[in-house]
C-alpha cells in the first residue's frame, strides 16, 4: 500500500512538473542527459582524454576532431565528455554537502535559539570574516590534492556560509501558528523539527543547492588553476576554462567557448529545474496563486471572477 502510494506520488509529481513547469522540465532533461554523459563517458568519448597528437595541436573542428584539439593535440570533445564526469561529481557532491552542513548548522541555530544560537552565529561570523580563497588554499595545503579533499573542503566551507539563509527560514517557521500548536500539544523537539520545520524550509534549501553549484564548480577551477586542486592532466570544465582556455583562447577560441558553454548550460538548467521543484514541493505554495501553470492560472481566474 505504501509502495503504491509512493509510486503514485512520484508519478503525480512528474506529471505536474511537465504540465506546470515546462522550463523546469527542459532543465531537468538537460541535467539528466549530462549525468548520463558523465556516467558513460568512457563509451561516448571517441579518444582517450589524455591521448596526445602533437602534430594536430590547436586544430579547429573537423571530421576527425569534432570540437578541435587543444595545445597538446588532445581531442577536445573527449576532454569535454570526461570533464562532465569530474565537474558534475565535484559540483553535485560538494553542493549536497553544502546543503547538509547548512541545514545542520543553521537549522540547529535557528531552532534552539538562545545561547546555542549566539555561540553558533559567532562561530559563523568568525568563519566568514576570513577570505574564502585563503581558507580554501590553507585547508587544501594541509589535506593535499585530490577529488575527495576538494569535495569535503568546498562542501563544508560553502555550507557554513549558507547556514545563515537556513537559520532565517527556520526562525520564520517558528512564528507560524502550526509550530506553536505542535509545542502546545507536547510534541517532542525533534518531531517538531522533522515534521514541521524541515518541510517548510525546502524552498531555501533548493535555492541554496541551485545557486551554489555553479560557484562550487568555479571554485574547483580556481583551486586547480592555482595548483591546489586536481592535477592539470585531469579534465574538468572549470579547469579547462582556467588553464588552456585562458592561455590559448586567441589561437583557439574553442578552448574557452566549449567549457564555458557547458558550464552555462549546466548551471542554467539546474537553476530552472531547482526553481520548478521548489515551487511544486514548497507547502506554502500548494494550492496558491504562487504556482504558475494550469491549476494556478485557473484558481487566479476563478478568484477574479468571484471578486
């Protein structure tokens, strides 16, 4: 019974997404395609991403090299395809850790308030007073290079900064009548937090995820460019944009064009899909005119006629 209800709920969500949020649906499809490209990069890439042909360096698009070659004669399409795996792995994993840290730090701070809130917020103030790049370089120099290190550092650093948004959302929820009613009937603190607080901060959490992912990918690019991130031979869209894209863009404009275009499409698609999911899942928008689309438009038109 529960399994059937869960499937019906997921199917209904997909139907609503397609009907009410066409841009969000397109964004979700693009993200899904990029994820599949990242998963099957080995099968889709025509060449090995590290395979060099120095005689073919900085060649434009051709039948052999669809997106041209870089300064070492490596097929740029293969590097773009493999770069999707690295960039998506870093972006999605680190941003997911962003959200977890933000919900833990900001949620606890705003929910309990008082001295707990005071101590946590002074820690956040101290953390945010340091330049973010300096913190990244310092921590990475201690932990060393590697994909896991980048994900952990970018996830925790961004999550602490984003906790302010979650804290504000939690404090706003505490002012609602249903929160006070739950306290009045003797519900436990954790039950109130899980049943009444978390569902009502979905909107800012999704916004944090969709906004931070682009910054995380570019932060990875900055770290790789400065020598504290991934090694230069490992392709990532941000790293390609910062290294060969910046150095050889006059001789080969495609070296900056394709990684930048991929980053733009990815971030825009995630923003569109994230906004659509937020509008459909946010309890405060259910049944209201805040949801544009078929149902929202009918409700708005009906209310105007009644008026």
